[in-house]
C-alpha cells in the first residue's frame, strides 16, 4: 500500500514538473477552463439564489388578483365588480388595490406608486424606496415634485425612506395616500387598479379564478401559485439569460475538450515515447495523464467555484448587473442570501472535470500503446 | 527546505477544498442569519400587497413579471417588436406560455 502511494506520489511529481515545463500553454488552459466554470457556476448560483429568495419573500403575495382588460388593454376595474366577486362561494374578502407607474423624465427612471392599506402617508406626504432616494438624493423632510395626469405639478413631502434591506422589492416604490393617488392619476372614486381576493381554501384558487372569468368575461384573474411560479420559470436554466450564457459556455467547453480529445502535440507524443523507452509501462503513462487531467480540471473547478461564489454572494454579482439593468437607471443594490444547491455543484463537477480528464487519457492511451521508436520518429 | 511538486500541488488543492468547505458552512449560517430579514420583507409584501421583485424597472412588463401580458412587450402597436434589453433576459411567465410549449419551459426548473 505504502509502495503504491509512493509510486503515485512520484508520478504526480513528474506530472506537475511536466506541466510546469509548459507554463504558458497550461497556464492559459487553466485560465480559460476556470473562466468557463466561473461563468457557469455564477449563473447557477445567481439564478438559484434569486429563485429561492423570490419564493421566500413572495410567499405572502395576494392570493388572487383580478384585473380588467378591454380589447387587450388594461382598464381600471369598477368597484362594483368587487360586490359580484364577493358572492362567489369560498371568497372571504375582495379589496380594491390602487397602484400604477410614474415615469420621471428628469432622472429617466420608472417609479411604482402604491397606495398602502395600512399606515398610509397623510395627504401631501409620501414614503419612497431607497433606490429613488439614492438617485434623487432625497431624504425625509425633502419636497419632491411630480407632474400629475392633468399636467399640473404636485409637491409631496417625504415622510420616510423604505428600509434599505428590502431594496429587492421596494427600491422603486412610492407609497402615497389614496386621496393623493386619485388626484394625481385621475382614477375616479368608483374604480381601482385591480382587486385583491382572499380565499378560504388555497386548493380552490383555480376554481374561483374560472368562476370569475365566467362571471366577468373582461376580467383577468392571476393566482398566487402563478406569481410564485413566475420567478422559477423566468430564471430556470432553460430560459432567457441562463440558456444564452449556458450555450456559449457549453460550446466553449466542447471546443476545448474536442481539441484535447483529437490528439496530442508532437512534443507530448515525444515525451510519451521517451518515457516508454526508459521503461515506463503503458499503465504508468495513463496514470500520469490521469493526474495531468485531474490537476488542471480539479484546480480549475475549485478556483472557478470559489470565484463564482465570491462574485455572486460577496460582490453582488457585479458582472451581471449591466445585463440585468438594461436601460433602467433605477436598480436595487442587494446581496443575495447564499442559497447553494449542492446538486448544481455536483452537476458542474461531473459535466466538466470528468469529461476533461477522460479526454486527456484517451489520445495518450493511443500514443502509449504504439512502439516508442515509432512515436519518437 | 524544498517541497516536492506533488506536496505543493496537494497543499494548494487541499487549501482550495478547505475554502470550498468553508463557503459551504458559511452558506448554512448565512441562510439562518438572513431569515429575520426575509420574514420582514415577506411581511412588507403582505402589507403592501406586492407581487414582484424590483429587478428590471425599465418596462412595466418586466417590472411586474407576474402581471405581464402578451401584448405590452410589443408596445401595443402592430409590427413593433419588443425592444427592452431585460425582455431578452427574462422570459414570459408560465401562465402566458401556450400549453404545448409549457412543459419545455417548466420542466427546466432546477
């Protein structure tokens, strides 16, 4: 046993020395390999953590929301609809919800106006999200002016800034009183943006949504399970951003492994020939190549994973920020909770380290089984 | 004293493995430590009746992904294509995807 270990140690010694002799080539190989794993792992860490955080945070989102559309466009919903929906068996409460958007042309930012049901600001006052506070450099007591639906300016005094820790849900929010919102947006007193329902039994969400559609054909119900599934689907590995980055990284890795699998360089073939000539067995050569493949791929895997973790969970995924920001000037500053799916870590390991190591061994096996004299020629 | 190449390699690999294990342990602690903050955020979602994360504020249909519909990405005008960058990053919510395509998208969860 001790001899076997000692033998492996010597082979590893030789392998590392051989890798270090070709520092430039192997160094760049390690850098590219690490970069591919870093990108793959960053995307997986980011999307998984975001999905988990969305699930945790949005679990108390409204059970059913009813909106109204007319020829495919949203319309304010009459409060009379609430009375008709309330009659459906299983519905506990129906509440109007007032919210909308405001485009701030001076800062090129979109804000979301919300009328809170509990503890709303007094008329003339607003609470703002910390994202708005940051870009406008506005603080409690300051006055902010917005242009209303009639083109007239309205001034609001800032009551408070919403907590910094909740930026992921509140960076662009403006909480405003009902009277101010109706005056500002022009929505009449007998209408709301949409309706929020509470239902006795969560298993009846779909049934109640169907009843609402039958009762009010111009309505559009959205149930909580759909809201929760949205972030799961939007950031699943088969959608949008993820599949684009995945495809690019996977293609790079295939080219990389293909290059390795299709043959050895003349220098590597000569090295194998010399080793065979000085008495190395074919199995020794294969073990050396195994160590070579493992040394590069395992180091790249570990480095890539650690860097990806630091990028996503310590550096707020700063490399993804330009992609996620798009044209928006208001973007939340948040640090994701490090939810890590160890299945993803294992998947990256088996999809990168194992194939690379195997593709290193196969061409070497072909070279190692040929006569040393022929290989050296 | 001169270390052999194998000893150096094993030391580096061991250190990297230890860092990874440390990050795994940190994750477990950080998730527990973040629970009160997530509960507060969840309470805020409940009180303000919010539906979405504030990730992409450039367009209404990406700001409120779960409230999105089929037509606003195209700016309500025939032959005008969806043009906000975040529309390419975030796909449509599952309830807007035709049933025959839904399995492909939803099957991709994890």
